[in-house]
C-alpha cells in the first residue's frame, strides 16, 4: 500500500478507464476528495479523458458541485452507468443533451453485478427489470440516444424469461473508509453504510486495476481489530487521508448513523403536518407487527419518523437498500442512513434478500401513474432521475405502498379541524394517460398476486384487475372536483368508499403501538407447532 495525496491518486486514472465509485447520493461513503482531484487535474491538464463512471447509487447533493458532478465536463466523461442520476444535475443535463452515453440500471443489479465480476463470472441473470424500461424490449436502461451498446439481454431458461446484465472490465476503484493502517487494511467505524466496497476492490483487483481508498485517519500496523477490517490491505494499492471527511453531505458526524450509540426517540426530527406528513402518516397505518419493510427515499422517508414517534420501531423491522436493518431510516439529505439500527450488511446481500421476496411491505415514492397502475419515477417532463433500488424493491415486495402527492408544482394544503383543505392546486397531475418510462409494471404485480396501494394526501387507491380503484378519500375533499376531475381517465370508485382515518389529519398519536401490540407475532409454522406441543 502506498500513501499519497488526492492529486497524486488522480494521476492513476488513464484515458478511457472504467472507474467504479462507491457511495450514496447524500454523501455517505462518497470519496469526495478523490472526485474533486480528478476534476482539478482535468481542468489543468485535460486528462483523464473519456472515462466510464459506474456507481450503483446516485452521487451528489442535487447541486452542481459535489459527487458525480465533478465529472460533468466535455471530454472527461464518455459514459455513466448508475442507479440514480438526479443527485448530479450537471450529469443529467449532459445526458439529456446527448453529450454523454447514459444508462440507469437497477441499483441492486449493479451492486450484485460488481460481485459477479469479482468472481470472474460473465454477468448477472435475474428477473429484476422485466417489463420495465430496463427490459431491452423497451429502452434497455438507455437514457441518451448515443448510448447504443446493449448492456442487457433478454434470455430464456426453463421456459421463463430472465434479464442478463453483462459483465465489464473495471480499471480503477475509488473507495472510502474511516481508518487505514500501515498495511492498507481499511475499517469503516464512522461510515453510515458499507455499500459494495469489498466487491469493488475484489473486482478491480481481479482485473489488474488500481484500488484507491480515501480515509479519515491512519493507524499503526496491528492496531485495527481484525473483525473491524472491511477491505483487507492486500486489495488496496493507494490510500489518501482526508481528515475533514464528512459522514454525509449534510452531517459531519452522527454517532447513531455509525451505529456507535442509539439516540432517544425524542431527539428524532419532527414531521410537519403538510401533504408529505399526511402521506407518511396514512402510509404508516399499513405497518403490521413483525413485518419486514423497506422505506424508500422521498416522501416515504417520513414513515421512519412516524414509527419513531409512535414508538413502534421494536414491533416492526424497517430496512433500506443500503444494507441497514432495524431502527429508523433517515430522511432529507441524510436519506440512506439510519438511526438506532440493529444490523448493517453489504449492499449486494441486502438486495439478495430483497430480490428473494424478503420484504413484506415496501414504501416507495411515485411520480406518475397511468390507468393500468404502472408507475414512473425515472424520467418525466424535462427531468432525468434514474431508478435506484426502486425496481428491485417494487418488483419483489409482497405488498407495495406507493406514496406521492396527488398533484405537483405548487400544491399547498392545510389541515384544519381534522379536515384537508387545498390551498393551491398543483399544476401537474400525477395521474397521466401514458408514461415516458415504466419503472413499476402493474402486469408483473397482477401476475404475481402482489397487493398494491397508492397513497396521496387526499385519496387512496388500490390496484385491481382492471386498473385503479378509489378506496378512500380525505375528510374535507370533494370527490368530483378534487379527485375525479383531476384524473384524465376513468377509474372505478369502490362501492365501499371510506373516509381516510381521522387520526391521519391530527397531531395526535395514530395509536399504532396499541394496535400492533394486539396483533399476533408472526412465527414460522414449525416453531409455532413446537411451542404449542
């Protein structure tokens, strides 16, 4: 292992290299100093040129200066392959302008594919992505017209369709840790996630590339407890120390994000009773005792705060795709981290669990919904977002709960006397005749017998065999004027149309704790039989 500066590390990247980058959009485990150094070198020398950047999670603070945005220069970047692109707006603009080759593939697929590359396998075969925009019968994950190479193939095995994601050859890995010892062993005690850093290091090592790690501090040889080492020194070529390394783009260091301690529930942020708060509170009513849940980004991150306020974090298991299990997934610019979690695993293994149907209930945001119940979050109007872990999660959860405001672009609501009032209507309806891209396939859901709900601040819909059915309406909302007239297609209204629960539109408790405690604890049939014997 060689110790050096970030500017020296930037010189280890050559023209045309394929670069693996760790981290998550909100700054968790992002090697920011290395990315900035690569940008400086390009501005000063015009090198490296035409690199391919591959990162399973989006990188950036949704501004123009951090994360993958460092690569947004003509000539520096040839291709980006990532889960989410919205975190780096300059990269999204280059893709929309057709100046770079852009692909957005499922976060879990990319995470697992890197592990396949480490093992010398030709690619990843999975059902994830079928009948969505990732399917080669649709766009194949391509987000710019100059992206012509097919990275995904449709294959058939034993009479069943699968998608085959092809392996590639990485040249460089840009990773991050907390501490490096003199032998290059890397620990992650202050990091909020592990990502797929070990798999990245192994994949690049197998392909004869260079593994570069940014850390916060150095330790003497032999001082790191062996079990704390996440990346063995034999996989590390170059280490850069950045003492001002932040835990996320928003938080310098939160011990609960690192798993160092658990914080009192009273210290969790409050959730305002606006449209986002209403959606999170209504969605949280779908929680069931013992259920393993995924909490997605966006409006649904509020569910973790609701669960904390209701003191039910010990009665359900909330998870996120970055590898955290238990506790409460964080919200806002810290999304992807979690507080008071019980366990943290590498991201590929979390997606193994997800893809295998391990999630009982998943809560994800939605941007557009069509008449069949398909959902789009990836590309709409003039925005390129990407898909993140959305497809892995939504395609495999037993029950799907989508959350999103009924309209967008100026929507303001008020909760008064237990009723919802529309102060100003959004300019754009989330319900549309057709989608630019399909991120969630209602066809897959119906064929798989999946339960699907769509929760907005003013109405709740379910997925039926014919499309959407309206099953609940908020108190104070006019069915015709505020709901039906704002949907550009016919939907069924349940003959048993209910009013959304009154407690959703109040600062009072939802009563979740008492309800969940009274529900039977899920138990494996064999264990139940043993206890009843």
